[in-house]
C-alpha cells in the first residue's frame, strides 16, 4: 500500500542476490496511474492500492485491472520483447498488499504459469480484515465478491494434489498490522494444513512491516525461487533435447532449412533457403543447434585464406 515499483528497487537490496542467482527481477506497479485514473484521499484505496483485482465498480472499472495486468499483459510483454518467462519459467513474490497479490495470483492459476510463490507480511485473509473489506466493496461491489481473491479461501477450496512444493512466508513478529488484525497468516497456515499444502511461515522476532525487514530476508526468497526456476529450466532443456534428437520425420528425406551463406569474400552474408540432400555412403547429416564464427571463418571471409572456397 502507498508504494510504486521504485520502492522495492531502491530499498529491498535485491539486485546483488538476483545477480548471484542469475535471475531477472520484474517489478510491476501497485496500481494504474495517470491524470485520468480515479483516486481517493486514502492510503489504502485508489492509486497505490490496486489490490490486484479487476475492478467491476465505477469509477474504478475502466483502469483498475491489475489482476489481468500481472497475469496476462505483463508476461506477454516480457516474453515477446525480452524473451523472459517463457514456458512458465517465472516465480512470484510480494510484500503486504503485494504479498496478497502474489499468493492469490499463484493460487488462482490453473495453467502452471508460476514455478513458485512466496510473500512478505502478506494480507492472507482479506475478506476478514479492514483493508480487504474496504477494497473489495469499492472495486468489486461486495466483500463476498472478494472471496475469489482471498488466499485463505482459495487454499481452503483447493482439491487434489497441491501445485507448489512449498509456499514461503516471512512475517515480522513486531508488525503492528499483524497485531492490528490486517494480515492473519495463521488463517492461511490452518487452511494449508487441511489440504496438505506445505507452508513455511517464518516468524521473525524484532521485525516490523518495513523495508528493513524485506532487505534482511530477500536473499532467502530469491534463492528459494532460483532453486525452483533452475529445476524447471532443466526440465525444459531435457524435453527440448529429447525432441531435437528425434530425426524420424526427416530420415531418408531431403530437407530444406535457412542458412546464412557466404557467397564471396568481403561480402555480407545472405539469408537463404538451402536444400540438404539425403546422406550417401560414408556421409552423415548433422543438425546444427547453435553456431558462431571462429577466427578461421573470419580470416577466410575477409579474403585472406588462399585456399578459401565460396560459397
């Protein structure tokens, strides 16, 4: 609540941990913004407090679609423009209202879009707390409509095998919002026990709701997600490798493919469609998975090799 994407970037101390684990960090905003975005004079509603739902009530219904933004629009942008998060290779975490968003988005997902989920001081049972009561009435028209965005309710209604091997939650024991009846992590833990979902709740003595708390334990959460992302990535590579080694569709057949061809020295390479014949006696046909120019290639392409043949 009240934050934007820069709070985490400046205060969480997360980048060195992400660098060490070789993962990308993506930090969405907490609400829509702009001159035409409706707002109220309240820290827990409007700009800075989107609650990660798709609002159905005026005046919020036009712009406040944070659920769709995080689950559809942003992932599509990252995949198409930055090649990040393909094949469900993404995890989700958040703090406070963002923790509520992370938990509910992960628990509502039915397409295995997320490898893992964690949260810091999350609003675990928003239909039972003042923040959620206010937000769901304003954005969705009623508290009952917010049941579909309540992590404790979603988990209690889960059936069959749980999707996540573990859900990791950090909670400051001296958090005034914990004692003030806004967070209710114990409700989530109880619901998890009933359905067999493992939840690790770390109660941290001496810590409150601030970013000092996040900075103290963000490394643990990045490592938690990175471990699972690497495991998922290994599965993807194994599947791609097994499929790439299946040559049954081309065995005994002429194939066509695209190649960058050097037609003459000191000339740009041209992208061409070439034909690769069936191997004859004493020949093999090799599938090239990746390629790069070596020094000899460059030497020949520059016209310095008297034995260089083109194309």
